[in-house]
């Protein structure tokens, strides 16, 4: 099936360096996603565009945390956080590369949708919440397909999932995915820095540091996670 967007399909072939589980995870989640959605805009498509635009960004969402969970999975969209200084440049570069997509600017995110299905394929998060304003300080550098990019640190990955889990506007169905990811992040990593995690939890809300650390304790103790 011919791709609907102008990025060369040959660019979808990714080398996953054995030295970095995050690169291998991205290769897996991208391959799974493309199997179900052949015309998918891949994470590396977006990463190349943002690197070429010379903006600071971080890969978030399922593609960004799969290395930490150990369970990379298929997803329809690519989630990125872009620094405030380069935000307009990033949106312009993505719009120029994918002119067929509909651009929807919201308070916390700019969404790129397929016009026929309405499916969101790229989410560009705005750094206008305390957690996301500081997020780019807590990145893990990955190299994949000849490109360098940032994914969240383990503690930041937990904090983004915690923020989604307690959101008043997020649907319950999505919160269940977030909770599952949160649990897998804890079970798969014994070296969580609880001091850093507490500080990031405080950026979600005042008191969030204590709550997120307690949730880590609950999961480690095998207790039911209280939401």
C-alpha cells in the first residue's frame, strides 16, 4: 500500500543498537504499529523532522517509555514534548512535511489528525504545565536509525503516567492503560530514585510527591493500587 505522506518509506527501516534497550524498544513498537497501520507516521519520521529543524524535544507516550516497561506495544500516534523556544518551528516543520494532516491547536497540545478518519497521528505537547516545563531536564539520550533523541528518565516516565492516572479530564479507558504502564514501570525497575520521583510528583500537584512514592510502595508490596 502506498504511503500517504512524503517521508521516504525506506526510512522506516531502523537499526536497533544492542547496547540500548530503548532503541530496541522503539524498533519493536514501531514494527508492531506499522503491522496494524501500514500508512503509519513512525516515531523516526517525526524524530528526523524535529532534529532537522534543530529543536529540543523528547519522545513521550508508548514509544517513549517502552524501554522502561519492557513491554513495547503498538500505538496509533507519536507523542513528543517540544521546548517552548522551538515550539512554533516544530509545528511549522511537521505541517510542511505532512500537509495532508489537519492541525488542531489546543491548550496543552497541538494535534495532527488524518482528515478522513480523524485519527490523531502526532501529538506535540506544550511545555505549559510545571511537570512538562522541567521535563527536558530529565531525559535519557538514545541513538536509533542514525538519529539521536531523548526519552523520559525512569522517574519522569513514572510521573507522566501518574499525572495521566489522576487527571480529571482523561477517560477511564485510557487511565487503565496508564495504570498498567505505571505498574510495569515499577515492577521492571528496582533502581527508582525515590528522591527524584518525589520532586517530580510535586510538579504534578502539591502533595503529589508523597502520593506517587506511596503508590510505588503499594506496587512493590503487592497491594492493590489505590487510585
